[in-house]
C-alpha cells in the first residue's frame, strides 16, 4: 500500500525530477509533489507550509543546497532536507550534514531514496516528539514555579542525597539567603545541630521505603532564630528525589506547650481539691450517721425527711468527688503503658457485674480480643464504664451486650461495645462525652455524668478516640481505638 507524502522538489533538471519521483513510487511512496527551480519559489513554497520533506539538487542555477537548507531552517524549521546530486563528494556530504541536511543520495543510487526518505521522516517525528515533550516539561516547570513562588508555605525539591535543587520565594524570604547559598547542601547550614540526625534518619527511612514522610525540625530564619518547621515530603514522579513543603509551627508548638502546662495545673488543682474535699464530706456523713442512730421518736416527720435529703446530697457529693478524683488522676504521673491482654481485662470487668448480669438475665456475647499497649487499670475502667452503662440504660427486654475488636490499621485496634438499650438521639452523640453531662434525671438513672468523659480521656491519652453510633430506641454501639501491641500482630484471643 502506497504511503502519501507531500514533497517539495528543488531541481533545475526536469528529467532528474521525474526519475526521483519514479524511484519513490517504486519504493511504495505516493508523493504529492511540487517542483521548483528558483530560490524565490523555494521561499514562497516554504511560507505556504505543509511539506513533509524537501528534496534538493546540490548545485542549481544561481544558488545551491546550502541556501535551500538555510531557507528551510528559517521558514519551515523541523522539515528535513535530503540532498540528491551526482557531483557531491565525501567532504561536501559531511559539510551538508553539518549545515543541517537530513541525508544525501547520489543520483546513481536513487533506489535508496525511498529508504532515505523514510529514515528522515522518522527522525523528524522523533525530534518533534522530543521537542514537544521538552516544551511540555518547560511549561509544566514554569507553571510549577509560578504557583510555588505564590504559595505562602516553604516549597522545596531535593535530590536523593538531600541536596536542594529548587526552593520557592517563601523559602528564600524565610532564610534571608539567595538560592546559590541554599542550593545543594548549603541549606543545612541553618539546620539545628540537635535535629540533623533525626532529619537524616527520617529522609533515609522514607527513601528506603519508597514513601513519603512527615518530620519536625528547626531551621534558622533570616533573623538568626531557629524556628520549628513541620516538613512533608513525597517521592517525585521521576524517582530522582523528593518534593515537599514546610510550615512554620513555632507559635503552635509554644501554644501547645502552654496549653499542656495549663492543663497540667488544672488537673493538679482538680486532683488536690477533690482529694481534700473528701474529708469534710466524710465528716458530714459521719455526723449524719450519728444523728440517725438516735431513737426515731426524737425527730418529727419533717426532721427525719430533712436528714434523709442531707444524707442523699452528701452521698451524691461524695460520689461526684470520687469520680472527679478518678478523672483528674488520669493526668498525673503513672506507670508506662505495656502490652495488655484485653480478653483477660474484660474477664475482670465482667466479674464485677456478675450478680447484676444474673439478676437482669443479661446476655454478653464476646469475640476474640487482642493485646494492646495500655495500662491495665485504664482498659478495665473503659470496659466497666461501657458495660455498666449498657446495663444501666437498658430497654424493656433483657440486656444484650456484644463486645468485639477489629483492626483499624496496622497500628490500631478498634473495640466495639454494642447494646440493645434505650439509645441516644443524634444531637447528643458528642455532648455525652463532656464532663458532668447528663441526658436523664438522677431519679431515672443515677450517676455523676463523668464516666464517658473518663473513657474519652483514656482513649485520647493513647492517641485514640471514642465515639458512639446510636439512635433513640435503637440501642448504642460505642467504639474506641487503642494502639496494637506490635505493628505486625494481627491476632486476637477470646
């Protein structure tokens, strides 16, 4: 099948033009050809455009192939020029190639013209594809630099050896240095000495794993102060390094530290206050007991009622102080967390409710539970509060409680305590975890409203969280997350 091609022949000998087109047809080409023999006509044809290739004689009347090559490069860049001549020698052929000719063919070897044309067009297409790709890369890099320089965060490109090959304007403004100063390893001049090893380790670990990373480090700013930066990095598509950003988090860290100090002081105050309040409440309760031991005929009905109200109030205060003390103690110095068998802790927690479970005819279903990194008392308190609530806020039928755990990811287990109780309306799902928040009167359901806030504080102290899925009358499912004992442990025990 013939291949169509649009050609411009520059030839002052009509017979040679016929021979050349005939050679191309024999080689399987179907040329759409224009024949010219003057340089002005060459210029006019090239300005019209659309030619796949120019085939030119070497020596013409008043000009030569060098002029044709020059005009083609000027008016139709990228269009190949093949020189056909019977007089060109080896030295001249080399000069033609240096001048920009795609190839040359002697007139006594015209059968080669078809293959020469095919090769010239293939090289043209490859060159155009390369030029288009390079132009697209330049355009992409230009857009990237424009966007990066307008970004308010620090943006960087690094090679595999951490040497910087690009930083945006925000980086240079932050550092108060030129790119020549920062490029390569120059930026490390401002890296805090105590953070260098940690940065190297984070970068090397991410590179080894082929993934991204998140790291905090200190870098000196233009005023000479070391500022905390939160750095994110991701592998570049060309696999030659990393692209990333950095955000100044110095103020945030200072505010967080101040908040921790303030919270620690509040927790210490709550702990001390609740501890110290127990004594006067104990004294009130003791004297009430002494009064009530007196013969009943010493008090009239109103006085006996007053004593009962006082005793109930004192008991409630004592219960609230005990719960507040338990809540505040979570912020005190305690032993470190350790791998803990959740199944064994659940056994201990259910034992506390054994009589109530029997009395209510409750059914407790339990699935396999894992080993998690937690203080044993904390996990026991989680189970006791959630199971206790499931028994307290039961529906009309016998309580059914299901306790299970499943993997949230490689490092975290998600526990679920599900019941068939009275349920919780959606607007209250977040509120129930606040301190002293109650949805019911004390007459209907006794308690202080601290239990779920204790659960929340425990879960969050291990980097986890707790939440509820529930609807009014539809039971509740409380979920909480805790760290796995090992990153690769995927088993659980019943």
